[in-house]
């Protein structure tokens, strides 16, 4: 289990693993202000939908480290700042809405801080619990000896420590199942090779790293029994926003008769979003593509389009794994039923 951050009670600061340096360096930063957390989320030092929700929740508590004449307004300002950092993952606004709901202007600063901290801790521990259940439900879809392909990162550091898509793979050994993984490199920022291959390797899961463009070839060769990915936001009809390249994988899985599973905590389902058309897709700077490997790999001035996420239509999704069970199409009904449990 690798949580991406730790709240330090004695200093009221946050220790945050700088994920941009993985797997070469494991550097823990000490964050002391919401502005520092906002920078960390924007710069992807903390990344992955559940992790940025948890990070933002704790980040808002940092607003109360120093005394304020109006502590409630200081927290409101921190929440507004943190919410503006990234648009696609719904966990960010979901977690901050929970924190905002705890603000009481009449309450003294120390009591307000304690209440916000308790809520941030609850968000984190609920996610940890969700990860355990996701792993158990996901594992029920997999047989020993299977090979699972995954994209981007959906393990411990993308969550509170257990992961979503990776949870079943990591739990497999406890259940006496032998699973192996193909991991997409995940261009342009290489979350697959930098983070997923590192996390699965540490958990003892046999990993084969491929570039994104090899996925069709390995599926055609019959080397993949299932695809499992996480998500940044799932619309109420089952459309899935996840890391760019997920849609192509779903199309390939469909063509090759490979089941395509999405593993998410319920906090990633946006019941207010009817379908994927309304989901804002974050666009990032051209340099992620033109200088992605630390040096220039494209002509100067070339026009670049760099969407960080794509939408996989619900019709390509075999099942959505949640902590409350497994949803099957039609998702507009099955996702609502799981929410009620
Ligand atoms: O841009 P990132 O690294 O934050 O994108 C992360 C992803 O798209 C993950 O696959 C997704 O958040 C699932 S997290 C369990």
C-alpha cells in the first residue's frame, strides 16, 4: 500500500510524494499552504482522481495553519483556488463540496480546523475502504493465469493507497490467483511506465511494459484476457472520462472480444452529468508532447493538440466495478441501484 500523502498532526503540514520524479526518485515534499497544494495538483505532483480529491481536502485545512480574523472566508478562498486547478476529475469538486459543507462561520478557528480535518480524514478512509471492496469485486471477474492490460495509473498513489484498477491485481496473490499485467506506457506523461509498472513491480505482479500503440497487436495475438482501467469521471449513463488513449483501448478490446472493465469508487461517478458530452477535457501544454522525454522531439513551432483525457462511450464498457458491486448495462439503471445500497 502506498498512500500519496500524509497529514502531520504535530506540524499541521502535509507530506506529499512528488509523483513527477517516480520511479527514479521518491521525494516527499512538505506543504504548508493551500497555494502549495494547488501548485502540486496543477503540476501533477499528486495525480489520479481520488488522490487529488483527498489532497485538495487536506490542502484546504492548510488555510487554517495561521490565525485569521475570518477563518471561514480563508477556507472558502482556499477551496475556490484548489477547485480551479484541474477540470476533469470529479473527485476534486466532490471532496471540496464535502469540506465546504463543514464550514460554520460562527465556530472558532480551532474547532473549524478540527472539523475540516476530520472530514478530510473521512474522505481518505472511505476511499481506502472503497479500494478494498473494488479489489474484491474486480477479482471476482478474473481467473488465475489471466493477463490484464491497464492504462495510465490507478494504483495506490492515485488513491488513498489501495488503488482502483490495480486493486484486483494487487489482491490476487492473497486470493491464490496468479495474474500478470500488460502496462501501457501512457504518452505523453508516461504514468504507466513511471508509476503503474513501478507499483505493480513492488507488489510482485509480473509486468510487461508496452508503448500505447502496441495494445492492438498484443490483443490480436490473444495475449490479453481483460482490460481494466480507472476513471476521472463517469457520467450517469456510463460514459467514462479517463486518460487519453483509454477510448482507443476500449475500441480495440471490443474488436478483439476482450472485456473492458472500469474500476471506480462511487465518488468518481457524477450522477449530475447525463453523459460524456458535458465533461470538460483538460488540455495541457504543447511541451508535454514536443519535449516529453526531456529533450526536443518535434519541429520548433509545430502545432500541437494535447487533450489529457478522452471519453469512452458506455456501449464499449463491459462492466463498471464499484465498492458496492458491479454495474452492467444499462448503466443509467445499474449505477443508480448501486448508489442506493
Ligand atoms: O493526469 P492524471 O495523471 O491525473 O490522470 C490520471 C488518470 O487518468 C487515471 O487513470 C484516473 O485518474 C484513474 S485514478 C484511480
